[in-house]
C-alpha cells in the first residue's frame, strides 16, 4: 500500500465514523415509542418527536451551505457533531416531555448540519468515479447505527445489570461517547478543502420550484423521507396492536427495516450499473406497494415481517435516484438543487404528524394509509423519470 493510499485511508476512517454518527437521527423512531410508553402519550403526541427532528431540515439546509462557505466543511461537520453530542446528553437527566422535545430538536438541527456538510467533505478525500461508491459505503455505515439503536434500547430496558437507572435511555450515552470520539478524531485529522462554492440563497432555491420536474423531485424526496420515518416509527406499533407484542420485542421491526434498507443500498449500487434508473425505480416502488398492502391488512407475523423488509428494500434507493434526476435536470444550478432537495427532508415532519392523527382515529391502518399516499405519488413519479 502506497503512502498516499495510507494517508487517504487515515482521513477516510474518521469521516466514516461521522457517517455512523449521522445514523443517530434514526433512534428517534424507537425512542419515541419508549417515551410514549413512559409518559402515557397518544400517537399524535408521540409522533411530534420525529416530526421535530426533520422540521429543522426546512430551516437549516440552505443556511448550512452558506456557513460552509465561511468556515469550511470540516468545521461545519465538527459543529454538527457538537450539537449532536448535546442532544444525546440531555436525556441522561430524564425523559420528561420538555427534555425530550429539546433533545430531539437539537438532534434534528445537528443532523441537518451534518447531512448538508458531510457528503461534500468526503468529496475532498475521494473524487472521480470512486466517490459514488464511497458515498454508498457511508450510507451503509450510517445504517449500522440505525438498526443497532433498537437493540441497545431493548438491552437497556431488559438487562439485569446496573445501568445507572437509565433503562432504555442507556442508548443516549452509548451514542454520545461515539460522538465524542468522532469529534476528537476528525478534529485531529488534516483535510485539505477546495475553495468554497458560491453560496445558494433561499430565493434561488424557491425559484426552482417553478420548474415542474424540480417540483416533482422535491415532492418525491418528501415522500421518500416520510415513508422512511413513518416505517421506522410505526412498524413496532403495528406488531404491538395486532399481535399483542411488548415494545421490547416489537422493536425488532425497526432493525429489520434498516437491515433491508442497507441490503437494498448495496444491491442498488450494483443493479443500477446494469439496468436503467426508471426500471429499477419501478421495481423499488412495486416492492413498497406490496408492502403497504401487507401492512394494511395482515395480522400474520411472517407476512408483516416480509412487508417491513419489502419497504426497507424498496425505499433504499429512492433518494439517490430522485436526487440524481433533479441534478441532471439543472446541471448549471447544482448548489441550488442540492439545497432544495435537502430541504425536502422536511417530509419527515409532515408524514409522522399526519400518521399520528390517522392512527389515533382508526388505529395503525390509518398510519399505513398515509404512507400509502406517498407510495402512490412515487408510482406516478415513475412516468417522469428520464432513462
């Protein structure tokens, strides 16, 4: 191995640890279920937590791009990790409603900063035709944190060893320690950054929504994230409602979703080299259609698990295809398009709120019905995809 490659790997490892920290945001699904049980909340009240997390993408995505131009990508990632650290520290002191609202708000702000700055930082280490595969690997590392969260929470809630009275909340200090390691390691790693791009502004972004295809892509991102957060939050509730499972046992549904999302991410990077984006998008959405049917009507554990796996696999590559389609549609406005698509993650706020109200009214079938609307939209979007 050459000295250059060794230096590249030395810079790459702490960045990948940051991708792991990016996955902390997905703990909101299982955590909101535990908070609901602890505080006796309704679904509508509990679903405010994931909604809060993704609300901040609407506010902070474009300003983060401007901030990167002033202080650099690495310092922006470090700032995001510090905010994430604070969000994980607060629940150690309790899980009352106010503390959890503050914690999940900070988690959302930190993740908005990180989502916007970490991918460009990676491009300072890996470039050319290897960048796409490196980003895919980063998503794989992120998914590890996502599907470990329910297991750590379940271990904290059920194990007999002392855990300082935290119970399921032991999840937060475990991830907090990793965040500290990421801060120290990345801070000590020299990364040479390219000159900043021209900053994008809110006006530039919103003008692009006047272009029909860009608007379709923006709504597609919203649906993708809404389905992602919705499944993360609702899958355990379906098992609890229909099969009488306890929360600790039902939490496996969240891990199952992330396992198959990870599998889909890797297989998609290979499949997309062989088939057109449109064909693979149709296959992915077809998996989600079958999933929604199973989640809506089934009371059988095996079928429900298959449905959760199908939506995990089907939803795994939607973001990358829609995002790339949007960039290709306006190649001279990539900064504005990128900021706008990240703002589309706001869908993670809208869907859980609507799903919470629907489930309070008619059970978890109502929540699945809201997700199904997003799947139908993605099915119609396939008609507009460029080959």
